[in-house]
């Protein structure tokens, strides 16, 4: 099994994937299972077998809500993320996108 070796602020595993566009709709990848844990959540990608740890409950809620919003910007606003805190959450979302844990587009009903 492959595990993430880097954790960014907000608790997302870093990766090397597509650029993260906040004006785009994002959703949890259908190949990813999100399992709540006392510390946050585990994300497991069944395709790549990567495991990521979310160590921030706000990030967990944000990832779960992505498919309900027309853009990542809208999801951040709905989550009540202050402008001063946005860079940390954008870094976490970018890392999740880079590792394929979240993908562009809407897939209603996929997020747990």
C-alpha cells in the first residue's frame, strides 16, 4: 500500500496533479472512500491505493460539501472560511486535487 508522506496545513496529503482552480466545481473522487475518525478522516483511493489523512474537521466538512456548490470558492464561503484562513484551506484542497482525492465537476450523491 502507498501512503502519503507529506501533510500540508489543514491535514491534506500533498501530491503532483492538476492545478487547483477555485472557480471550478470539485467533488470527492468516486474512487475514494472517506472514513471519519476522531482526528478528522482517512481518505483511501481505490485506484492508486493512496491513503491521506485529514487532520482538520473543517477540511473534512469542506471536502464532503464540495459537490453541493458551483465552485470551490462557493464551498469555502458556505463553510464560513475567513479570508485570512483561505490560503491554508486552498493549500489543502490543492493537495487533495493533486493526489486525485478530489476531482473537477459535480457528482451529486457521491459524497458521503
